[in-house]
C-alpha cells in the first residue's frame, strides 16, 4: 500500500468526513514520530511523497532531531516549494531551522524561493528572536479609507483564490501613508452598504494605541498584552505607525508554552534545549553540571554540621530530628520562590508592589513556622521525653521558615534587578541557605539549651 494512503488509513478517525479531507499537521507529525522509531526508510519515503502544501506544516510539527534528518535528505526544490506554501511567519521559522541545521543548504533553498517570498523572509529574519517582528505575519488585508467596501471584498476574493491571503478575519484601514487608522471584522462588512467607503467606518472608531505592537517590542510584553486584553490578534507597526503585519493568538499560544516550559526547567536546573535532545550524552552533561553545583553546596552544608560533631555524638536524637528542620525550610523556601518567580513572569510584581509581596511571604512563613513549631515541639517531647528538645526544634523551625520566606521572595527580585532570569539558580541558592540556617539554628540552640 502507498505510504500516504496507509497514513490516511492509520489516522482515519481524525478525518472529519468520508471524503478524506486532509488531517491536521500535528496528527501527521505524531504519526511520523512513531514511524521514524520503527522504520527510518519508510519515514523518509512518506515525507518525500507529501504534497508541498502539507510538507511545510508537518516539518514544523517535528522535533528538532527529526527536522534535521528531514532537512538532510529532502531535495532543495521540495523544501523551497514547501516554504512558499507557508504563511510568512511559519516560512521564516522553517527557513531559520533549516539554516541552523545546514547553513549552505538553507541559503540555497532561500535562493530558490520566489522573489516576494524571499524578500519577506529575509526581512523577518532581521529581527532578533526576542522581538515582536520575528513572529508577525506580513499577510494582512488592508484598505484605504477612500476605497469602497464592494471593491475591497472583490479584492479579498481574488487574493484568497490566488492563495495570497489565508486565515483573514479583519480588514485594517490605513491612510495614504500606510499608517494604521482603524480595523473592522469581515463579518461586519457583509451587513454594510457595499457602495459606501471605509471612511464611514473610521469615524469615531480609531484603532486604540494600546492594542498596537511596535515591531521591536519584546515578545514577553506582547504575551502580556494578549493575556491582559484577551486579544485574538494585534497589528504590528513601525515607529511611524505604518502597518507592517499582525500577530495572531496561535503564535502567542506557542510563546506562552515556550516561556512556561523554560521557566519550569530553569527552576529545576534543567536546560530546556538539552532535554529535547535524544542523545543521552548531551542530556547527561547538562544535568550532571547542575548536580555538581548542588553537590558543592551540599558539602558546604555538611561542613556546617561538622562544627557540631561533639554535640551530635552527645545527643543522638539531634541527628534524627535535624533533617526535618532543613527539609521544612527548603520546601517553604521553594514555595515562596515559585510564587515570586511566577508573579514576576506575569508582571504582577514591580517596584511598587515588591515590598508588599515580600511582607506577605514573611508573614506566611512566620505563621507556618509557629504552626509547625507547635506540632514538632509536641512530637519531640512525646518521642524523646525531653521538653527542652521540643523548644529547640520549635524555635529552629520558626527561624528557618522565616528565613525561607524572606529569601524565597528576595532572591528572584535581586536576580531580576541584576538582569538575570529569576528562575535560574534560585533553587540552589534557597536550598543551600535554608540547609545552612536550619542546621546552624537547630544545632546552635541545642548546644546552648541542652548542654
């Protein structure tokens, strides 16, 4: 059976109707990942038989390793035609992935593109990956204020037929200089007088400045804009207000997922790019380097314990209870740390609200400290029949949890002030700090109170 027919049969349940409408690229990508693990040659042959309009979206759905394999064996012509079938933002992503994998082949593919596509992609590649311009689509439907609605609709129909425009839901109205003035949903146009001009729409409904995105705006700020105003799209303009393109919600969904993944991995000391690798050696090296740092900090904490070796020898229950103080402090610190990092990422904590956020974490940590000091005090007393030991672990918990709350809130803010990612390295710092403070407080109070 032909590979593509077999692929259709495999995913028949995803096809919407019996006529065999095309499957979604994400389903095809999932199929190809499974196919590659079983039969490399079949994986290659299936990709070679994909029509150009399917190949591009499917390549974007593949993980980096499989993308690079596909780039290596797919002919230049196939890659060029697949790129031309994509919208400008996706085409730029595909070309950039190809250039990163094989620079000479990437530039050869770019040279085979039609002039308009080549110019669009080269223009978008000039933006850094942190700038809004790098994720915008240049395909927009725009009209001047003097143009009639009838003429614009006919023009849209022609562009749709020629596949110049896809997924268009609004018309942007610009002045003679190309400056964005207003916008209207296509659904609105069908209820209007087709003989009237767009100037009637412009009156009293100028496009709000706060919804516009400058081409050099950071993607992080654009994500916040979409989240705050529940936007489905945002026009991208230059410094003069001229319309350059648009950013749509699907691109923002991808950015939110990437930012969240990076943040979670950074908190755990894991490299998000390395984790996508299928080579164990690469992942091993990245994780081992972070664990080495953890080992060094753990040794430092052990050196603190070593200063109280005589105290531990004289009273064995201290060794039994000591891990509880460190563990509670570490977990409390991680709670404060995680909440603060997330609030910083969402923009909920700034210079004005930082003090309130820190105070909140300290109050919560003191409240938790008092609660668990009381619980562990009673447990220690009944366990070892020593009321002094209950007081020692209780006060040590209060001290360590208060320190955990304070520095769990402070560390991300300090790192942000230093222009560093608040998530990177925070967990190592807070764990080391709570271990050291917990051991010092517990063993130091024990030496004073019990001996």
